[in-house]
């Protein structure tokens, strides 16, 4: 099979969609958006493989490697090949070319990572290419009323309002906790320390779809001790950020986390209480990594009892 390889150009996306059809996996759906013309700001290299059919050049495969906004010690990479052109070395050739491009990246970073679903051709290709799992994640739907509602203090509305608060997504306090939590649970991929501006841009800005946040605060006494004015609020123990969904009948997409400085027991308790509140009347959708130990501990009995279920296949992040 004699193919020609060239840089991505405008119109390739439509041509390839006709050949590829719908995405076979969730990672494929996500990564297709990264297929775009090569650029230096941000750094991206995208290559297309063309076949010649009856004298007409037709794109049949593409690959991209690009820098990441987070986790700068690895580059994201993705390759997709039309079904009737697989097992002919097209993917391997594209990977070799992408590795060559990665070796010339301005950051000096050349290690690759990608996302695959276990048991798929993409996973088999990644394994053959020497990419091994560094993380596994699941999408979990939690059904309404999964947990008993927590009782705060004397059970009054005033006691509850001291612990639970709707917070503006522009809050610096919220941004700091979200950033520290994300860094803590993604230690396996070196995210580094996130600035408030970065957290706002990636997780809390209107363009991300974030449209509401609720936080669970520590009791005032335990947060500040005796002699501290009662008007001061307790520190944020856990947070839940909801994102806009196109279909109101779908579960609410929620990013649920906690202050990483909490003990394991306190983190689990805070996550359980906040999950009980946000999922009391409407199902919620959570993306859960293996490193999110507190959230996984809370979800385990719900999954076992049927009050929560996994949506779709697991996702593996694989890397050099």
C-alpha cells in the first residue's frame, strides 16, 4: 500500500469523517477535536495519510501530537486510521512521524500519553507501541437519594447555612481549593501548582460550562478555635461544581472534590455529606480517577447496592 503523508489542511476533518464515520470510543470523540492545522502557539503537529483511489487522493488516517495546558511533562498524542487501512503499518508510520516531531518540540518534552478504552483496537495499538497504563477513570452516575441527608449541628436551618453555601464560581477561595485538590489527585502526571487564573480558565469560567458551585465548610469552632469571632466562616472542606448539560433529563455533570489537607476520614465524610446533598433530588454524573480515594470510598457501596452505576467503558491513560 503506497500512501503519502502530509501536514493537516483545512477540509481534512470533513473528508476524514466521511471515511471514518462516527467515533468508536469516547476518547476518539474527544481527541478528534485536537485534529487541526499545525501551530506553534500552542504547539501542535498534525499529519494526514492519503491513499489514491481512481486517481483521487483521499485522506484515510491522521495523527496529532500537542502540548497540554496541564501536565506539561508529557505530550498528548492521538492516531486514527480508517478500518479498511488498519493492520498495514499506517498507524505505526504516523506514530514514528509524531515521535520525530515531538523530539523537536520547543519545550524539550518528548514523552507521549493518550487515552484508550480497554479491549479496543486503540488499546492494543498503544500496548504494542510500548505505552503502559498510568491511570484509569470511570464515569459514574449516582441516582437520587443515594445517601441519608447529613445533620449539621442542632439540625436547624441556621446550623446548616453555616456549613453549606452556594459560592460564586469566581471565588478566589474556591479556586485555591479546586487547584490544590486537582494537583493532589493528579500527582501521577505532574500537574504542578496551579494559579488561581489557570483554575478559573480551566474549571470555573463561563466558557467551561460551569454554572454553579456549592461548598461544605468546616464547623467554625474546629476551623478557628476559641477566641475567634463567630462571624468568620469555616474553611472549605469539600466542593461541587456543576456544568451545563444540553439535555435537562441527563444527570448533572459535577466535579466533586475536597481540601487535600483533610485526613482520609474527614475527606471521606465531607465528600459523603456533599454528595448526599447534591444528589438528593437529581442524578449526578462524576468522572472518577483511581487516585480519588475519598470519592471512590464513598461510591463503592453505592455501586454495590445499585444506587450508582458506571456509564460506558473505563478510560485508560497510557504513556511512555
